[in-house]
């Protein structure tokens, strides 16, 4: 069994994942099959392992999305944890003072495993400290520990961190107190962390990195070394040969201090790709004036600014300025969704950003899905700050709702947990088109003449009970959060998207605050808003916001231009090049008019 695990590790370290995803999967399956045929116990289930992947400082479970995709394709179970104040964990790093608290998500997970269940624990960078902590405490639960350029033993000192020019410290309790957080300075991240990484991954990481709690990670280096329990767990160390932050001599010294069972090395990639440093130099040499155009991209429910990472790369590659906003309790914003009850509060990051723009600066404002409400609200408030708005399969206007006459059509049940008047909440989520709108649509689209309001209503979001409500606050009779059910996310959100992107999204999606969405009641137009050009991009293969629903919004408030794209609800994943081209086309339409 250990030999099969080591073979898997070797394959992963030797093959380039992104460009050879299918070849890697086939190679792993072949090796597993060959290894299994030589095993006396030819049990297929023995091939399948449970990997628990632990991130390093500043990162989150999201950083493993490519590895998770690969391992799951090979039939393995994968868990990617967010340690405290990391990834989308909402904990404030200023409140985490001990390593036990910081590492609690991992230790709680391991301790809750069934009695005979063992895992392969993998740690990267500072995540190695978390792995070593686990094999001290739960040696009987760990098949093998894998350190990927990770802190296998304590080699970093407080003095080293404080003297590092590349590290920025945060003094959340005041300058007279020890630092509460730290992170690599933005100007050093490309050079130290992602010097061999694709620009797509650097861009994604730059939108998701968070400060790490200083005291837990500094304090743990002063704790004791390995005990007898830790020694019985096989350990593998994977050296990163072009690492600028964990240098070769430091990795070799760590290996000498506590020799692992096996050592592998990641050398030159098999397929060269455009790296971050190359992309940066090419952008700087550009001579266009696109930097004067500023795109502000607003995500939909459950997502964050991270969902635009591919579009951001394409726009920045052409010299445009790009800002990707995290609305409240979205992306890596630490706000608890249970505390957000008004749309103004939910939308505050966007409105504050726009209100702080220089007097003469105007933006191109883009909204996706529910983010269209944020865009329309901003359009009402700041028409003089906006050159154009672009709706991508987005809620451009409020749709009519009629829950009580049609709720039974949706076969939707919130269970006994919700004991209040649930109609008030469901009305905003499960709309039904009225007779008047049906007649308008029939005149607009002759093919719809045989559809009645109930049939049309079934084409709208939530008609198949895609959502689940989250009872987040004790004592309240109604839920405070909502999100698409995990088992339906690929089906309704990412049905045409790459598996790597849907995997990554599954680790970053968060509940949206229900009451903030109920709070908003906007109409079309308004003083100043009609003077701003509006573009609507229809997603023709959308299983969440149907083309019919999009047609209704276009009919209710006709935009300046309508474009179409053969994509699912998430064209920023499934059709990024085409979506980018439509953005540029939309921009051209207003500059030439």
C-alpha cells in the first residue's frame, strides 16, 4: 500500500497537471492498476485513498484545486481544509493567538474520522507545521505524511521573520503590542511565491491571499521536536527546486535534521507556459492607452471577486485597469452573513469604492447574476461615475413575484426548521411571470404563444429547488443564508465549465445573506440612469438564469445593446475568451457612437 502511494506522489511531481490533465489521469490509473495486480489482495477499494491537503500561510484550501481535480479523477477522496482565518474561514486573524486554535479545523477533522479510517495528510510551506502537529497527536489516523516544500521541523525563528524585507507585519492591537498578522508584501509575491507559476494562478492567488496570524505561527517554532508517535508515520518530502522563498539549502537542512522515508523533487516543467514575470514585463512595455479605461467587476451570489480571474488577466493583458470587488460576506471578506440584513450593507464595498473615485474618473461596471442588482443600484446612485454597465446573465431589474398561487409547482419544502411566514422570503427567490408579462413575451417571441404563466415560471431560478437555506443564527425562526445546493452546483452553475474551475469554486462558495436580497426593491431607469449605456450579455446554455428569464428583463428595460454567448451561467469560466471579446466589443460600441 505504501509503495502505491509513493508511486502516485512520484507521478504527480513529474507530470505537468494543467496541460496534461487527461494524460496524467490515465497514467495514474495505469500505475495503480499495475501495482494492484502485483498485490496479493486484489481489492479495488484498496486503491482509493483519502487525501487531506493543508495549505500554507496566507492561502486556503483553494490553492489545491488542480491537485484535487487530478486526485478525484483518479478515484481518490480529497479534503481541502481552511485553517482558521484562511481561505473563506471568517475568523479575524487578530483574534487567533495560539497554534492549537489556528490548527483546530484540521485537528477537529482528523479526530472526527471513523475508528479505522486513515488519511494521507499533505502540507505545503507553513502547513507542514500543521501536518507535524497531526502526526504527533493522531499517528494512528495517518497513512503517510507528505511535505511539499513544507516546514517539517522548526527552522524559522521570530527574528528571521521580523528581519525579512519581503514580509509585512500587521499590528492589530496597536504598535506597542506584538504583531497580530503577517503576509508577503504584494510587490514580492510574484518574485518569491509564484515565480514559476502561470499568470492565471498568480492572478487568482492575488485575489484570495489573506494575512496569517503571527503569534500562532511564530510561537510554534519554539515548541518541541518529534516524539515517538510521529516517528512511526512514514514521511515523504517533496523538494521544489526553483523555490525562492524556501531555498534549497533550507530544504536540505530540514531533511538532514529529520530524514524522511522518501525524497522527491519537482524539476523543470515539461511544457513551458507564459510565467507571471514574463506577462508583467510584456504588459509594462505596452504602448496603448487602455489604462484609462477602468473595469469594475461584480460577482453574483455566493461567489467573490475571484470568479473573474480569467477575465481580469485578459483585460489587464490589454492594458485595462481592473478592480474585482468582494461584496460583504463574499470572497475573502470576513463578514459573517448572519449579520447582514440590508442590501445597502451587503453592497457597501461597491458603493464605497465608487464614491471614493477621483472626481473625473468614470468606470465600466460589470455585474454577473445577482450582481446585476448591485450594478443597477450603483447606476441609480452614481450615474455620473459610470460610462457603461454590462449585465452578464444578470438581474437587471426586479421580476414580479407570486408565491402563494404557484409555490406548489416548485415542490419546495424548507422543512420544520422554518416556522415563520416563509412566503415573504420565497417570493424573492421563486418568481412567477404574470399574465401581462406573458402577453408581452408572446408578442416578442411568437414561439412562446403556447406557454402560460406557470410554465414560464418554471424556467426561472429556483424552480427545481436548486437552493438550500442556512439556519445560521440561533433564535431566529427564518434562515439567514442561502446557496445553491452542493450536489446541484455543477448542474446549474458550471454545466459547461472546466472541471478545475468548478472544483475551485466548490471550495470558495459561501452562503449569501437572504435578508439583504429581500431588502432591495429597485425599478428600471431613474433620473440619470437612462443616460448611461447598458449592455446585456445573454448566456444561451444557462441552467440557472434561463434565456427566457433574460428575455423578460431585456423586454422590461431594453438595454442599448444585447449580445449572446453560447455558455452556461458562468461564462467567465466556460467561455472567458468570448466574454472578454464581448466586453471589448461593448466598449467599442460606446466609443464609436
